[in-house]
C-alpha cells in the first residue's frame, strides 16, 4: 500500500469496497487485490481466479459450502479520524456518491488506526446480512481480530474501541 501511494502522488489505494474478496478480476473496481497486483506479483489473467496466498485456510475451514471466491476475509477501515472528521482513507465505492481515497500524509497516527482487519460476522464494520454470511463466524486466529495498521504493524485489537 505504501508503494502504491508513492507511485500515485501520495494517494492511498482506492476507492475500495469495505469488504474484500481474494478473487483477482481485472475488470472489477474496488478490490484491493486488483489494485495491488503489480506490487504483489499477482498475474493478470482471465478468467478471474482466487489468489490463494490471500485466502486463509482457516477461513475456508470456517465456511464450508461457501465458494472460496465469495469468502470475504478482510474488511477495510472506512472510519479513520482525519483532521477532525471521520473519513475513509481508501475512498468508498459503497458510498453514494462514491468517495475518493485520501493522501497518505493525512493519516497522521498510523500506529493507532487500523487499515484492514480480518472480517468476521460480528465485526462492527461487516454491515450486511449477505456479507456476514460470507465471513467466518468469529476471528480466526484468537479472541480478537488481527489488524494491519497504517504504520505497517500487525496486532490483535478491539475494533469496537475508540480509535
């Protein structure tokens, strides 16, 4: 994400959908995996395919009967405090009208704010019933979800805590 931002005049990846799948499809906007493909050695090929290195095996086991291409293992943080307002660093394709991503320099407290998190059914940012049906019932790796923070660190955290 840092390399993408550096190559795009400091602007974050996006706009993105809040819930992320691991299916690469060059025709589908709003997917983190598509926008970061050149940085992650993900091949652009047809037909769309699941990039297995981004789909935790634990998610597949937790969701028997859900096609791997439909599993939503990650949720993007679309509620980051930026200069006294709550914004989406990624922009938001679900917003009406869609919003655009912000500059990375606006994310002053990268150690405090999570960028993306593992998704699970009761995560406060997993919004709809159809989305919940395609996420694991609970965090996969511990009592709290793992989160990637804007400073690049990864840690367990409480997504209901005030940021």
